[in-house]
C-alpha cells in the first residue's frame, strides 16, 4: 500500500561477557565450579541468581561481584545455616 510504513523490528540479544561476576544458580549438591567449567567447555548458557543468563569464558575473579546476586545469596544464607559467607567460585 502506498504511504504505509512497516516498522523493522529487531530483537536485540545480549552478547559478550557480563561486566560483573555473577553467582551461578545450582541445585542442592551441585558444584558451581563444575557447572561453570561444563558451560565453558560445551558453550552452554548458565543462569545466575539474579536471573542473568550467559556463557562463561572469562575469569570472574577479575570482575566486580553482581550486587543483585550477592543480595539473593545473603538472603538464602540467612535462611540456611549451612551456607558459607561467600559462594564457591
């Protein structure tokens, strides 16, 4: 039709590494370090406590900790005596 404009919709996906170190969401008895290593090897995405999903490839020790992840972890820790002061890497 003349004069009609159809918008070009583009879905933007987040790519690249996060600018923060996230705490990986794990199941009871599951090792976060093993989960991250597997995700690095197979290129599969993992989910952080804050909901961020990414494929890890960098050393998280070089990045600042995500405050949302820390807040969620601290809340879990307050309800579960068995959790450490800081999560495994």
